[in-house]
C-alpha cells in the first residue's frame, strides 16, 4: 500500500505517534485484506485530524530540574507486549529515547523469536534499548555532553529485578544472554533501570493499541514534547534524599 510507504517516510521524521500503527500495517503490505485497508483508513483520518502535530524540545527548567538536572541528558523508556502478533505469536519491542523533553530515537519492531513470558519479552526489549543507547551515548559525548548513568523506564517488576541481579529463576534461562548483557550495563554504571507505572511509560504506545483514547493522547503528548512531564519514581527520590 502506497499509504504505508508514506507513513514509513513520515514516522522517522516527526511523527512517533504513528510508529506502532505503521509498523503493524507494514506487515501486510504484500497481501492486505479488507481489515487492513480499514485500519489504514483509520490512521489516515487520524493523520488528517492532527496535521499540526510535531516534535517539541521544550527545555522547561521546571521539568528538566525535577528530581535532578536532566538538561542535555537522555532518558529511555522501554516496553513490550506479549505475543501481540496474532499470526506469529511474537512480541513487539518498543522504546523511545528522550532529550530535553522531546524524542530523540524511537522504534517499534516485532521480535525475532517467540517469548514464552512477559518478563522474557520485556528483557529482550530492554536489551534492544541498551544497544541503541550505546550509539546515542557516543553521539552525545562527541557533541560535548557527558551522560553518566542513563535512566531507563521499565514497567515490569520482574525485568527490573533481573536487570539489577536481584532475582533469578529457572525460566530466566531462556533469555540469559539478554539478561546478562543488561546486567553488565547496570553493573558498569552505564544504565539504571527504574520501575515506573504503566500509565506513565510512554513506550506503551509503541507496542500496542492503547485504550481508552485519552490515555493514548496523554502519552502521545508527552512523547512528542507537547506536554512537558518527567516522572520521578519513589526509588529515585529515596536515592536523591540519601545522596
């Protein structure tokens, strides 16, 4: 479908809110059915109704200094569904990397292997975001902005525990390599995985259809920088208080 081609050009430029929908439609470009055409029409209606939506790097001191200074420091949000692809039962990785209140990198991609549990799918997504952060960190350093330890939002408690080496189960053997990679990053002080509520995890809109509509709009507006917001978890507040 030519419409998918147009969306695949638009999404990496200025419209992260269309990433998940475009990703889903692109899977059926070779042989679309009536339901896919209807879904594409729905996306087109949405796009026509939000032609003025773009990316804003607000740089608000009130937001960027909340908790600790975030100016010129990247923050990542990562999420995954479980078996969201009905044809293959594969999960979808979604992540977004923010800088100064706006999106820097975002991605929604079907995982290459089938995950047997939510924690496995989430850990694979977390490892993928860490790979992307390696490149982003190097780019920021070349621009003269040292990053230190990068915070990653993650809404699955089991994944957070595994990333920090606080939990080990027989089932985690299925994704031991991804876990070890992330754990090494945490132990090296390059990233810190922060448990956050699903309602404030922006990456949720990159893995599935988010309902109700007002929840999607709220997360979307934060993702594009339209609504400045920075979540500071109780764990971060505790660490700051003891620093």
